[in-house]
């Protein structure tokens, strides 16, 4: 599983996280596992359901996000591709996973403000990614938001 913090720190931070943040982290872990080790989506989802963290996650949000991402990986990649400066194969597994789940959120969870989605992505990248991965994720998602949330962005600037 994807981890970056000590167990005691993780327990402390988990209590402070929103149920949606925990759901996003679990989806991130699922994509990460799928990208690195393969396996069936059903098996990965079942493993995530068995974790301690799952009981603290927004289960409905997790299910929509997990199922949506894995049900449309190719479509999401095609949406992201024009905004990348390198091939998907050279992205870190964490950056890849965050871009997939955040792009899906930008496209399908219109009730969540685009800034909130990007901020969540940045926090995930800071927690689980490389030292500057969050900057790359932020840059890609900022450009994607202009395309996917043009109306929302325009209305926030007036």
C-alpha cells in the first residue's frame, strides 16, 4: 500500500481528515496499486474495503469516484494528454493517480468547486508524491480546469 508517514502520525492525521479526503486517499491507493501491480479492479476495491480507513471514508463518494475512474481510464487519459509535457509512462505513479482521480472529479462532480478539487489534489501530491510533484499536478489541473470548468471560472472572476 501507498504510505508516506509513520503509523502514529498517520493515525493522528486521519482523525483530522474529512470523510471525502479519506475516500480520495483510498481511490489514490487503488489506482497506485493497479498501476504498479496490476490485478482486477474488484480485488483492489475489496482490499480497500477491508482497510481500517475505509470505515472513516465517505463510502458513497468513494464508490462513485472509484467506479467512475476505473470505468473511464482511457477517456480520462485522453482528456489529460493535451495538458502534459511528457508521456503518461514517465509520470510517477502518484502523479498519474492524482491526475486521474482529480480529472474525473472536475468532469463529473460539478457540485464540488474546481478550486477545492485542485487543492485536494495538491494536498495528496504533497503527502504522497515526490518533492515537487504537487507543482506539476497543480499546473496540469489549472489548465484542465480552464477547459472543463470554463463557466465556473468565468463566473468567479466577475
